[in-house]
C-alpha cells in the first residue's frame, strides 16, 4: 500500500473498544476535576481530632464566636491587638489593654465549629468560616495547632486548599 492509499484508508475501530476508551477518559477527567477540591470526611486521625477540638476551644475561649469568652483563660494577643486596643509598651508588651473593646471586636467573627483541617509540617491548620455580613461562605481564618500549648490565630484570611479535609456539618462539640 502506498503512502497516499494509507492516508485515505479508513481505520476500523471496534465499537466496544471506542466506548471503553471514552469511559476511561471520562473517569480520568473527573478525577482531575475533583483532585482540586477538598474532600469531605470525618476525623479518623486522633491527632487531627485533638487539633480540631483544641482549636475550637481556643476560638471560643478567646471570644471569636457567639459564645461568651472564657475569662479564666488569658487572652492571646497578636501584634494587631496591641496596636488597636492598647498602648504599645517596651519589649512588645501591651500596656493599658482595653479588653472590653478587644472582645467586642472579636465577638461573633468566626463560626464556632471548624469547617476543615489540614496537616502541615509543623502540626495542623484548622479552618474556621468567617461570619461575614454578606454571608460569603468561602472566607476562612485558620488556627495553627502544634505541640505548642496555645493555638495561633493569625489576623489574615486563609485559603481552603485541595489538601484540606472538609468536616461534616456537626463534627465536634466545644
């Protein structure tokens, strides 16, 4: 068969083989689409469960939820808290902290239940949905939980990544 004849000859593909190839391609494409979304699941890892519970207790105790803050626990302050609600003192200490104003500012800014978690090199990131006036469901702040006794809650928002595990609606209780 010459080259021009080979170019004009129709290839015969069995219908079953074609259907199988299309099915495999569809499964692969679906896997690629869902690989970029966080998965939903319960907390099976005891370390993750402990991290989620510690973060939920911390967020509530520090006055970020609708619950009253736990006044028996010392407030954890970030640099922004000192700048906004106190007179900055020597060695980074906050002098004359307006605790009432700080707690009013924090009150009900985060939902009480964690929404997702993710393992990191230093421990865990626990995602909390920000209670926004517009109700935007995709705004989160993350508490970093490690072997350090107190979780850390940076002021900035965090992005829900595909490595995060979304928690079912009700997973833990404070």
